[in-house]
C-alpha cells in the first residue's frame, strides 16, 4: 500500500469536491491511503508537491484544481505554469497525476469533474498510481 497526497487549489468548492471524490475513490479502490491539503491556487500546487516530496511521507501525488478562462491573459499563465511545474517534477521522478482542469466554462468543468462522467480526478489518481508503479519497476 502506498500513501498519496492530494494537493488541491480550492477555488470552486463544488467542482473541487467532485474531483477529490473521484481521486479518493480511485486511490481507495487500489488500496492506497491518502491525505488532502489545500493551497491558495494552481500556481502553488507544484511548490507544495516539491516540499511534500522532500518529507519522504508520500509515495505519489495528485494535483487537483479548476482554472476557468476569464477575460485576461491570467488563464494562460496559470494553466501553462502550473502544468510546467508539475511536468518538471515528474521529470525529476516524482509520481504525479495532473487533475487540474483548464476549461472555457463551468459546464465543461462539471462534465470533467463528475465521477460518473469524465472523472478527471479519478483519472489523475490512476495516473499517479501508474507512475509510481513505473518508478518502482525501474528504480526499486
């Protein structure tokens, strides 16, 4: 059994609750334990994962958040930089599943967040589990 940290940027409570439910269900189904922490925004998720990975308490991570396009360039900055930060950590060998939704509107987010629809929270947890399995197979 592995221990995962779900790192969420809570901005849209109802959407995050759906994503977290999906992630928790996937981790529970695979027999893994988990904790949830909240950070101020999606840009802080990679930093929280980096700090938590240094603790040695977690085997993998699931990033959860929702970024809905607004009227400014901020959407692109947050979307691109949070993804870049997570990818850099993944390239360093940290098992991470990226469940940060980047959508045009709330309807798209709901479809992707609901566990009985696209279940992107569950998919992110499954990706983190698979990346941990790969790391274990290569590194031990």
